[in-house]
C-alpha cells in the first residue's frame, strides 16, 4: 500500500505505438512535444528551432507541411535533428505521402479530410512502407459539416464521433499505429471530450487545450485541462499550445508532469512567494537560479525559502534546501543549507547563489555517474 495513496495515479490502459524510436502509450512515460512556427521550407531556421526544443527536452516535434516546398525541406530537416518529427498535414493526401517518404516519424492527419477511400489507402500504404505512425487530430473549431448539422454545435459527443469515424477509416485499412486528440480551446469541452474518448477506445491519447492563449493565460488553461485529465490517468503525450516561444511549451509541459509526479526533468524549485520575514531576496534569487540551472536535465529538487517558518519543513523534502536566516535588514545573517533533508552548513548572502549552483551541479554529476555505473554493471 502506498504511503501517500492520495498521490497515486493509475494510468489508463492504452495500446503502445511508436513515433520514431519514442514509445507513446502503454507503459511508456508521458511524452512532451511542441510544434515549430518557422516556415518549414526554411530548413536552417526550422532546424535551429528544433535544436532549441531538443535542448529543452522535447521528445517529439511537429512541423507544418502545407506544400511541396515544405515536404522537400522536411527531407533535409530530419537528417539534421535527433528528435522524431511529426508532419502536420491538412487536406492534401500527396503531402502526407511526400512527408512519409521524406522521413517523418508520424503523420498528423484527419483521414476524412484527405479525400476518397483510395486516397486514404495510399496514405496508409505510405505510412506502412516508411514506418510512420499517425495522429488523428480532431479540433472543436473544424468539425465535419455533417456533425455540426447533427449536433448543432461543437460538443463532446460530436468530437468523439468524429474521432471514431476517422479511426475506423484507418482500421478498415488494417492500420492501428495511431494516437488521437480531441482538442478545444474551451477547457470544459476538451476535458469532457477526452474523458468520453478514453472510455470509447484504447488508442493512446494526445492531450492539449488548443489555442490556449499567451504565456500566462495559456499556461493556466493548459495546466487545468491537461492536469485534470492526467490526474485521472488519461493521456499519453501532451502539447501545451501557447502564443509564445515553442520552448516555453516544453518547459510548461514538463512542469505539469513534475507537479503530478509523473515525470521529472531538470531542477524542480520549490520557493516561497516572499514576505517581510525573508532573509534574502527570494524572487530575484529564484529567477537567477532558474536561468543558471536551466542546463541541468537530471531530476533534482531544490527548495528556496526565505525564512525559518516553513523553510526547514520544505528543505526536509528536497535534495538541496536553502532557508533564510534573519531578515533583509540583516544581510550578514547566515542562511542554512540542507543536504538530503538534513541541516548541513551555513552560507551568507553574497556567496549564496554561486554556492547553490555549485551544489546542484555536483549533485547532478553524482546522480549521472551512479546511473552510468549501474548501466555498466548491468551490461
């Protein structure tokens, strides 16, 4: 029995597919992805953006392929990046075939939008020949006309019916290597649609609140919607849709997973909002540490608490902790550093940030060395 049963999340049982070498669904970790906003035909710009996404930890990256120039560029792009690429296809079935031939790991399509049964068969054939999986992408803002006429408006029933109709087109062609999304900008609508779809099929689900907004509002909406579903065990891969730098989508995605203890990447900083009791400038300290520790991918927890009221308790729960001593008016007062939850030594304000960075980097190196030794021993 879990020591903390209220933290348990039982993942929905779904079949496993692969996007390139990356597993999605089944017992695989929830993956985090984003989409480029460069012109795909501009190979240099698109590759540069994908590499930034790779550095941020992206498991999968999607690029738009609206024309032949884009699919031609895709062929060069996949040669220069490590992360698997999803080709975003709308309407023209030939773009899907070209993208599969160009090396896309996955095709994002709506089978019903690309034409006749024969065209669907051609796309499926190309996907099979080139080892592509697919994503059926249903969006509340672009539902099929017959469903809008039937239901009168976008609703969960219409979205799920659309998803299952499209899934059947692929199933009828003996293709089941696909995941499904039913996105909406309305949080309640998206949640209800995903909940219903999770009950209706066992395909892996790609979660997202589409057109969520700018960085602040979009982060809030996405965290509520995606977090709500993940807590129920629903969801196998996520994309946070922000009107912002795509790298921010990856950061927020991992922060959502960290908050639910589903997956950890990099330094998780627990910090207080600051008050008159603080012994150092908490807000400035955290901002600097977030920037200086951004290069660390190893999962490490760090607490930065400005005073001794909540500081010791939070420090006991993190790998490294810092608790303020005294007040801002007495900056010579020593702050307490905790290692593995135990008070270890004091540090004064002027040396504090450099010292914490050094401790975190040392801890990360130790963890990675232990992993390498364990891997060598297993081999």
